[in-house]
């Protein structure tokens, strides 16, 4: 009798080991259900959350989300351990990304490439700038909630040399020869993540940048950010390749997003931010093109030497010809559609395709505004403070150029 009572007491009042640590959230993970990656995520999420459902991305519909607090959209690893892309998996992803309505308001985590495709579809600030995010984050908002609760995180930052070409790919004049970065993956991950554009991301109250990322597009790129009820986790590694810190931040990000149920984006993306006009001009100067060509040659030689399968049949034994043909694209005149996308008609008529004129005009205005703001003696109003802030961030030349 005593033995039976003791067993009943344990069954009623003693919580199974580890269960008390799980967060009381209902999480729906949507990925490639047949993949090792999906199993990795499912196992990880089960350890941290009380209710987890894993399903296939292709079968998702908005009704499924109603029974969950947070939804995660992901897919499979599309690059093997030798760096060879699996184009079949990529093609499958294009077909399987769910078509969401603009009324979809469930808190959602968008991971890597899948997140970019959802962002394009819904015209989010989480846009597809580049599928080129590596393993490190920088410019962390370490006071943000996802670094604080429910799991405590103390991001360990390390100082590394600033990547080659970064100083020519930013509007931040303070960028030096080194950067402080946060390692997200325990090792170099063959999967590449997604970055969105930094410019204009935070110009609405429902958008916030949490961290930027090391990518081939330079330092002005977003790797962790929120727009409305969507959060971008741009890094492509599954939990087993994340650092312990990154795992904890991922858990916190899911918990953080619960509060944004119903918080649909206030604005949708219609055009690129004006800062991109300066970036396009700067990248089109002869000096920038020559530097890009040099870097591309070195990168292609290294990539093709490591992965000879990537060399098309017609270029076997003549890699130099392949590299030279790729280089031609860098030296071709800017496509008219690109000009139309970044520059208003009045500016195109004034400067044509002479990018040096765009830049000289922009920085002439920039210098005159800088002088005006430094020498004025009247009280500084809110608009002036905004101008000073834009000046420090390198944004004012672009804004003034395109408003002239």
C-alpha cells in the first residue's frame, strides 16, 4: 500500500527531468520533413519548448498557424560539405514556399534563403539583398531582448581584420581596419545565409535591426532583424552547427516574437532606399570595377580549383577563358533597368550614365550642408538633428542628391 501511494505521489507531483525548463510556447517548424536538417531542428526545439510540431514546408497553410504561437519557415541544406550546390533542392524550394496573404499575422521566424523568398513575396523590409551571409554577425544590439531573456546570453566578440573591400562598400566612414564580430557557427558552414539591406530598414516603427552580418555585399547588411510579425534569422546553419550562444539567442528570438501576434507590417517595400544610389555610383567607377575584377579573379580561381565539377564542359582545361568571360560582365555598361530602379527620371536626364557626375554632385552638396550645420548659430531643431545624424551615417548626400 505504501509503495503504491509513493508511486502515485511521484506521478502527480514530480515533474519529469528537464520538462520544467521548457518554455510554454507552441512552435510550428516547417521545413524539408525528410531531411537531417529538419530532424536536427525538431530535436533542438523539443528540448526547449513545451509544444513543438514539425511539418513539411510545402503542406503549410495559414490555418495551421492558428494553433501555434510562433511559426518557423526553413528548408533543407542546399550545399554539400564540399561546397557543391544541389540545384534540385533549390528548385524544390522555389515551388514549396507557401503563398501567404497580407493578412497573415502569426509571429514567424524566417530562416536564410526561405526567409528571403517569403520576404520578396510579401514585399517586406526583409528583402533578398544577397544569399551570401557567412558565419559571423557584427554591430550587435546587445541590449536587445533576444540577448537577455528567457535565456541569459553574453555574446563573445572577437576582433578580426576588416574583410577586403568592405570600406568601399559602406556609408560608414568610421569603419577601420578591424571589426568586432560574433561567431554564430562553430565552424565554417558550407550553407550560405541571407542578408537584407540596411538602408531604410528602420524608417518605420515596426522594424528593428538586431545585428548585421559578414557578407560579400559589405557591412551595411542585415542578418538579424524584425519587420512587423516577421523576424529574419539570416544565418543558414542548423542548431547542431550553431555556437552555444547562438542556440540560446535563437530560443530567445522565438520567445520574443510571441508578443507580435497580429502586428502585421505597417508598410511594404516599394523601392530601394536612396543610399543605394550612392552605392551604385561608387561601384561603377573605373577604380571600383578594377578592384572588383581583381577580387573576382582570385575568388573564382580558388573556388574552381577546389571544386572542378563547377567548371562547365566547354571550359574544361581552359579556366582562364571562363574567368575572362565572367569578368566581361563587370565591365559592361550599367543596365538601363538598373538605372531606372535606383534613380528618378530627372536625375537620369541630368547626369546620364556618368557616375562620376552623380558622385561629385552628391558630395558637393554634402560638403555645403556640412559647413552650414557646423557654422550656424541659431538653435538646433529636430530637423537639424536628423540632418546631423544622416550626415554621420553617410545618408545625407544621397537624400539631397535625389531630392534636388
